[in-house]
C-alpha cells in the first residue's frame, strides 16, 4: 500500500489512503503524530502490510518515507460463560463445600481459563483451565454471596457471567 498526500497538508491536517486487503477495505488516517487504523469490517482477517507515507507539495515535488510495518489483527469474538451450578437462591450450611461449575465457549478460538469470583467480583476463589470448568469453594463464610465466572479466550478476550446469588447459613 502506498500513501499519497496531495497539496502538502500542514501539520495536523488530515490525509487518507485506502487499500483492498484480502477483499476487505482498510482506511488509514494520518493526523500529525498519530496513525489510526480503522477496519471497515469488524471481522477483517489478520493481515500484515507495509505502509509508505508520501507527500506532494504545491509545486509538485514528491517525497516518500521508508516503509513501516503494520499488523492489523482481525476482531476477536468474546467468549461466552455461564455458571451452571449452584442455582441462584441455593442455601448452604456453614460447613458445606460449594462446587461452582460453569460452561464456557469461544466461537473463534479456545478457552484459556475460567476464573471463579465471589461477592465483589474482585475476590478470586480459583480457576480451571480445562472443561468441565469448576472450583470447589472450601469453608465459605456465612452470609449472602454473588458468584461470578470470567472466561478468558486464547487471544485475551474476557467475558464475565451473570451473577448467581447463594447464601451460607451461620452455625
């Protein structure tokens, strides 16, 4: 892809070029010191392109920069995750162990791990890297708890499940 700029724009001016990359359009926008890549299609395939910027001034003189490599990664579909057990509203005795189970899938890759959280969504209880995904919570404190699962896919996308409320009764 070559970049052509007509009229020698002043610093900060907008210039653009288009290219057809694997039958999907990619628009490159240059503004002063930033390079913003905008994929016209959300599901563009991974592609690597060399970009060479150029300019033409008002007198017709032209110059071109050295090529720069840019990698445009295709979109990463978020994984899905849901807690399958325990059911919302389940009540446990104070000394019960609670097994939290979840299903997770990823339409464009694989699940790297599923993490299990309690109440605040910050307190990590544990994680599992292979299906079926589960964690055995030993000695949960008495009170009401919101359980959540987070699924991470092989490309780093993360999704958090809906919360499931459980109660652990006091002694």
